[in-house]
């Protein structure tokens, strides 16, 4: 049985970044989610990684999940990269090993920016759903979907599921 423990790291602005530690005894691996997601996106993967003996750490990026929003309102890739660098340093201090990062989309771009501009920090970096060039139409579609209900939210979970199903018709309905 793998135990999951809640952790809190401090970001570059002193902001609380909530995390879970899936405690294997080995090398620390930090998992960072994409925009509009939370650390829970990595739960199944983190559990498997821990079952294989590594320490899996899933983190909510600033303004996502249970992590704090920042009063400055700064949410650029470099702001996230600075938070990632802080988390990496704290993980390295706690476990006495340079961690590896697995980052999807926003988490991957933030990890890459941290490594390139603030590093070297990582033992390894795995990028998921990252592209060297973004399609402007695709970006506009994603931003439109993400921002459509930003202010008022969804009335019910069913309404949210309907919106996701319409946006991703090729996937199983949530």
C-alpha cells in the first residue's frame, strides 16, 4: 500500500503550493499539470511511480487546485518557472537528491523555462504535450473554452460535463 501525504511548498512570491507525496523510498519525481488542471491529473501515474520505488510528488501550480493565487496577479511562464525552481530546491533539500520533473503543457513549459533560465536544477526533464510552435487557431480555441465560463462558472457538474463533451467530442463524456 502506498501512502499519500499532503505537503505545502513555498513559491517565489511566498505563495503556498499544495502537493501530495506518494512515498516510495527512491528518487524524487515531481509531476506538474497543464493549465486549468490540478495535481490530481497525475494521481494514477504518481501511484504507479511510487509502487515502482520512487518518490512521486504532484504539485498544484499557482492559482490552480488548492494552491494560492498570488496578490501580484503574475501568472506568466516565468512566474510559474520561478515557483517550479523553488519547489525543486525544496524537494532537493528535503530528500537530498536532485529531482526529475514530468510536466504536461503549462507544467512542462514552466519546468523547461526553470531549467533553461534558472538552472541547472533537474536530474531529468520529461515534457508531455509540448510543441516548439503553437498553432494560433488552436490556442484561441483553448483560450475561448477556458475563459467562456470564467466569471460565472457552471451551474452544475452536469453543465460542466456537457461543455467538456462538446469541446472534446472524440473523447468519452466525463
